[in-house]
């Protein structure tokens, strides 16, 4: 077969399987509604469970040294962000939130729902012009467990939420690069 690629006057219009609202989206499994502060409320339509205030941004002064964080003041929660529909495709929709934080940083999050997928994907870009502060994205959950699951180089590792008494880290900060997951003891409540 031979295919010919030609330039079109405008991009084809594709139906998006995601229901788009002014302040959110729904793929039939998960519903995302954005708040004024840039966080979002997530509803799992299979169970009716609601997770409010997900991806809430926090900026906090840091007076620690290069390895350990030590709070240099109270955390400042982001209270205002601009949220817009960024992209729709034949299989997904993405909203963009842009927040300017107190520590002279701009945080842009791209929140995506895909067709038939029970997961919210978030890509975050931080332009940080400040020094000596910590930026966090907060994800509140009512899951009760003793372990968090996080990525290793070639595996999924269960790490205790409460570290050993021998671990000397004043803030109990546990770093990750790609993802963290939790599940309740009965295995039903996955985050």
C-alpha cells in the first residue's frame, strides 16, 4: 500500500469521548471538577467515593541544609489558579491549571482523563525563581494503611509510612520520582 500525506486547511474535528464541563470532565468512570485554588475533586462513579482537594499546591519556606528539609515558617496554600481546557482528542481530554505561588514560582499542571481508564494523569511543570522553599502537591486520602507502594528501578516497593526509629529525618520526607500508591488492608481502596 502507498499512503500520501497532504497538508489540510484545518485539523479534522474529532469527537471526544470525555464529557467536558466548564470546570471539569467525566469519562464515565471518574469525574474531575476543578476548584478555584487549582485543586480538583475526584468522584469514582463506580463506588460514589469522593476525594476532595486533590493536587492542592503548598509552598513553605525551608531553612534546612541541602539534604534535609526544615520548615522555616508555616506552609502557604495556593488559593487562586487559572484553569482552562487545554486539549481534547479522540481518546482523552486535558485541563491546564496555572498557579503563581508565594515563593516566586509558577506551577503548571496538566490533568488528563482518558477514555475507559480509571486513572487521572497529571504532568506538572515548575518554573522556580525562588530559593529556600519547598513546593508540594497534596493528595488527601482516607485510606488507612501501614505501607505506601512506590516505584523502584525495576519493581514496586512497599515502604512503611512510619519510618524506623533509627531513621534520622526531621520532616519524614519520603521522595519519589514517578508515582506512589496506597491500598487498604482489604485491597479494595486503591489510590
